[in-house]
C-alpha cells in the first residue's frame, strides 16, 4: 500500500476511534437537562471540599443560598462577565478566540499564563467534576460544556454559575459570598464589592479582604476599568467605584504573590 494511502487510512481509523470514544462519553456523562429547572442539591466542588476537610480532620460547614438572577446585583453579573467570560453571550461552549490568545501567550512565555475556560465549562466543572487537574477531567469538561449549551439557555447557565461558584472557604454562590464577605445581600452589592468578588474567582480561598494581596488589587482594579471600557459604567460611576475600591484595598501590602491563572483550577 502506498505511504500516502496508508497515512490517510490510519487517519480515518483514528478519527473513527476518537468519534466512538466521544460518543460513549456523551452517553455516560450526566444529562444537564436535570438542572434546567431544578437546582442541584450539592456540587462536585462542595463534596470535594467536604472530603478534604474530613481528611484534614476539620469542620466543614458550606454556606449556599440559591437566588435568581433578579436577586443578584447587575453590578456583580457584569463584573463576573468582564472578568471571566466577556464574550459569554456570543460564543458556544468554547471561546476559540480566547483559547488561541491564551495558547499564543503561553508559547511566547514558555509557561501557562492563563486559561481560557468559559463560564459554561466552569459550570460543568463545579457541578459534576471538581477541580482536580487531569487530562480526563478536561475532556469530560469539554463534552459536558457542549451538552450544557445544547440543553440550557445562556441565562440559566449564568444563573447556575453565580449560584455554585466558590467564593471562599465554605462560601458557594453569590448570596453566601455577599453575606460572608461584605455582610450584605447579593442584590445590594456595590460596584467595588462586585469587582472584588469577580477578581477573586480564580483563587477565592487565597483572597483575604482584611489583608488584600497585590494580585487581588491588580485584578479588581482591572475589573472596574473593564466595566468602564465595556460601557457598563460612566466616568462618574467609575470614579466613585474606584475610590470605594481603594478603601477596601488600603491594607494591600506584603510580598507580591504569584497571580493565579484565569482558569480556576485552585487545588
């Protein structure tokens, strides 16, 4: 058999095997339609943290209160979108432009500088997979993200994310985060508070508002600036939010911690 023909034959066989594997995975993984109208009782990340606490012989009391998008401040919704997935409503399961940009930056630097996970991928990870890094988890995450986009409208995916995201030790979802971090309801968050919550998402358990780190200060300032650039704030609102943010960041000091990846795979 000629080499070229052999190559294409092997390529077609490999493609068939890969397609069969993806099809099998599609059937085996959870059906996102189960969370289309009903909130999950728990999540993979909550159970992962529970297991970690049990291993470490410490108490674990997760706080999570499910609320609709109408009970979450638009400031937080907008801050999370500009920080985590600015093109959320424009792409499907994946943001290929961000994937390409992240790959280019990593190649130029020789190390992974940031991830490119969409909010949909993060929902899949939070609800069904957990944060442990592995190639198999990434594949499952990708398949589940496609299934999510097919089964649920974007608004529901966003509502799920804002209710399951980890925002600190034992804090899950926007309501628990707002109450635990600032003592207010999620509906009453200010722009500065929303920027801080959005900024800490890649590594929420590392975020200490009593002693804010340099990476949290940089990221939260960037979120406020992006809200201005996106037209979500006018100049006066930006100035007011920036002034309030600086009051929260007044204690920012100490050595400059490594900035976490935008892909929230915090162990």
